[in-house]
C-alpha cells in the first residue's frame, strides 16, 4: 500500500512537471510569435518607407527629365528659328563670295 501510494504521488508530481513544462513552452511560443510579429511589422514599415522614398525619387527624376527635355526642345526651336531667319542672308553671302572675283 505504501509503494502504491508512493507511485501515485510520483505520478502526480510527474504530471505537474509535465503540465508546467507545457505551460512554459506555450508561453514561450506565444512570446516568440509576438516578437516575430513585431519584427515583421517593423520590417514592413521600414520597407514601405523605403519604397515611398524610391517612388518619390523616381517621380523627381521623371520631372527633371521632362524639364530637361522641355528646355532642350525650346532651345532647339530657337536655334532652328535663328537658322531659318539667317538662311537667306548666308546663302546670298556665299553666292556673292563665290561669284565675285577680286583681282589683286
């Protein structure tokens, strides 16, 4: 009877130890999940901020490219207008220079 009582007491203690271990493991898993979730959230926030920065830089680059293209088009139009304006004068001077012979 004493041996059975001792075995039942040992079984109860073992059961308590197993229950405490399960509780400990469950709590640690919950804590690990919580920490992982926080890390994921921080990483996601960081990556979203980086994406927003890259998109802003890309938009700025696009604006800069458009501005440069507009300036180039404007300058090209000015040069073309100057060329057309002075074209006839240049042709006349060239024809005059070629057709006029100067004797020294």
